[in-house]
C-alpha cells in the first residue's frame, strides 16, 4: 500500500502526538482522584456520562455529515471480522474462565476498541481527511457493537440473560443513534446553533470519559489481574484480531485505503467504554481499567508494526 507523500518519521510523530494529546485528560483524572480520594464519586460521573452526555456525542457524530449508504461496505466488513472472532472467543473463553465476570471480560473486552477518540485522528494522520467518511461510519458500527454485545456481556457478569437484555434497551445512546441515523437519511441538516450545542455536549462527553479513566486508573492495581486473563485479552486484541483481519482483507478486492482504515480501527487499544460498563454493571472495573491501561501502553509499540503491515494490504 502506498501511504501519502509524507515522511515515515513525520507520520509516526503525528500518530504519537495524536495518542499523547488525549492522555492529558487521563492524567488530570488520575491527579484529581489522588488529591481528593473518596470525595470524587466515580459511579456518579459514569452515570452522567453514559445516560446524558453520550447522547450529545452520538447526535453530533452522526449529524456532522450525511450518512451515505454507499459507505456501508467498510463497516460491514468490520462487523464481519468482529463477529467471527467474537464467536470463537466466547466459545473458547467459556472453557478457560470459570468466574462469570472474568468470562465476560475475556469474551468482549478486546472487541471494544477506541475507534473514535483515537481511531479517527490516527487514520487522518495516516490517510488524510479522505478517511473521515469511512472512520465515521465504522465508528458508528462500533457504537452498536459496544452498546449491544458490550452491554450484554459486561452485564452478564452480574445479571441473568433477561436482565442483561433489558440493560441494552435501557441505555439511551442506542435509541439516540437510531434517531440520528433516521434524521440523517431523511435529509435533516441541523442549524449551526444546534450543531454548536451538540458539539459542546460531545466534547464534554469525550473529556469526561478520559477523566473517568484517570479516576479508575488511580485505583487500579496490575497485580489484581490474573495473568491468564491479561494474556488472553491482549492476545486477542493485538495478535488474533489483527491477524485474522489481515488475512480476510488481503484476500479481498477493495481499495487499499479502505483496507488500511479497517485494519487500523481493529488494531486500536481497548476503549474507555470498557471501564464505563465494568463500573456500571460491577464487573471488576479496576481489573478492566488496568487492562485498558496496559493495552494503551502496548499500542505505542504495536502501531509501528501496524503501519508496516499496511504496505502489504
């Protein structure tokens, strides 16, 4: 694959800057928790973000540009790859993890990647602004994966099947996404004033999500994670998922840029949404926070390999 006419060093510096710049708010959250301890209620912040602010993020992200049905090919491939490996992961993990909460984490954590806050700016750095329509629609597909399968499995760590399915329906972001897509497809274009209001809520949600990660990161202890769970989740995330994705994408007749965008989106580290759900449904949030942190650190090295792999797609 031919990347754009910018030097490799410049490209990598842009990527590293894209990653580190969003980590500023994580550090602020960490320092805040370290300074004020129990005075900061983590669960309250999670509820405000998930049930209120992420509605603004969803509408803003989906109404900022028209949803074009011709773009659905890329997210369909993304979903196919996720579902194939998720099915295998769920079956194998059931034999490896007896604890219900560890099984839930082992099954779904690796598939809830940071396709939005990190994936979109990364693909812009690699492919330019031509990637935005594809990253936006893939991120939308990831939203549905996160708020259906993600909610179900994290909820199953503490609740039965019926309650877990109800928990999916209760979350407003799924309904907000459906409403936003319908409005976009019917040609609704919000005014500048409405878009500014949605943008304020969207950025507040993103910042709060990063801040929340910092709060949990302060309480997280790496030693609390079982080595088997950590090895399983990180192997799925950085070996099996990108490996199978490469084989599927390599065999397809598709624009190399679109292949690269799908590959990079699948390679992104565990999303902070994992922490939101683990906290919301009491599914070992400290363990999940540590896993997100480890995957984020490993990604700083993995992305160098990923960029090299793009050449062969």
